[in-house]
C-alpha cells in the first residue's frame, strides 16, 4: 500500500531483489556501532543482498564515494553513520537516480526518526534488502543539500563548538554540555531574514524540512519530507536567557506557545548577518553566511520498510 507521506503523484515503489548495495561506513562511530553494523550486514547477506563495504578515511570521503558509485555496479547506496555522514552521502548523490538507505549509527539519528525506520537489526536489514523507496524533498543552502534541517545563530554555534572526541565519548550529552556553555560564551546577535520577500529580524533561525529536531524534539510540527516547502522557525528574541527559554519550551513540547516564536512555510530564504558565521545542516557545519536557502530542484528516493 502506498505510504501516506509519499509525495503527491509519486507513490512509493517496491524495488526488486536481490540488490547490489554499497555501504559507506564512518568508522569513527566506534567499536560498539561497528559490531552492530556487522550484524546488520550479515542479515542483509542472508536475505540475498550483494553488499560492498567502504570505510571512510576523512571528511568528504563519504560524499566522494557516493558521487563515484556506478549505477552499473550498485543499485542502492547506504550511509552507515550519523546525520553528518548521511548529509555527505546525500550531497554525493545529488542529481543521481540511485536510492539511499541508512543504517543510523550516530548521536541523534534525526532522519531515521523522521522516516520511522525500524530500530532493530533485522528490521533495518530488511528495509535495505527488501524495502520500498519513498521520494523525499531536500533543502538547498548555498548549493549544499540537507534533508532534515539547517540553521543559523545559536544552534549553528553549538554544532560548530562541539568537540568531536567528547561527542564520541558521551554522545548527545556533548551537545547538552556545549549548549549550556554557549549560554554564557556565545555572542548573541540579530540576523535579518528575507522569507519569500518578507523581512524578519531574529536571534536565530532553523529551516526545517522535517518536523524532528536534535533527536525527537519538534520545532516545526507541520513540516514533512513530502512538503515542497521549508518551514522557517523564527526565534525572534536574542540573548542568553531568551535562548534558555526557547530550549526549555522546546524540551517541554510547547515551543509554538511562545509569542516571540513563529513558523513560516517558505520556498526562498535569504539570511544577512556577519559574513563567515557558521551555518549548520543536518548537524554539521556545511556553509557560512551570507545564506540563500530553498527547496532543492531534485528529490531523493529513500529506502523505507516494505
């Protein structure tokens, strides 16, 4: 049965098996996650999938490997890692008609939550080996693709400041720690946004393509991967105590009740601010201000359960 979240006029498609699968794995995920990957690959092989494993060696390797993957050799590319690895692979597949599967091994795994992927090894293996494809929209910021969200302001500075070693050691708690430090260290300032031609002054902004943020928190409850618009989350007030209040209300699921918070669906966003400030996309820094964001011209087929 077609999925209710599929794009209008573009139903989910059941691919034929066996599949020739290229798995792009970020080995910085650690030994425990490598062991999980091995279990999932073994199940995929038992289901008849022909699997090739590529381990990345440096930043950008996942994107380059996805870009060079031959459609004559592979009919599925899988990103095995966190949201940053997935973002690299998505950019490598830009403009290419090859489906993407994911094995979520990262800290937040926001896309896996948005797609409602299985959390067990067998379910994930079956999704890649036997699942169907769902077309999803992508965001574009300064020519870089993102699938879940991009942001400027406080959240981008938190992402830019998180220590990679601490992140591997304590996972999501590294973001919590850096957020707490950021309330006292970050130089809060305002940004000027032009959203579909309308100006806004904000302290921070998030461009949501899906409704989950930072795990299973919600910034834009109506955003969906099937919506051909970005949902611009406007945090209109600046300053540490305002940021703390936004964070607390998001954790409580009541962000949309604040009078200085607004979500605006849009097809075009321009951000003006201090040149060179970081812009985060899917939990990694992907570009710098100034910023021009919109829905990407191409879509991506994602593997979901059959």
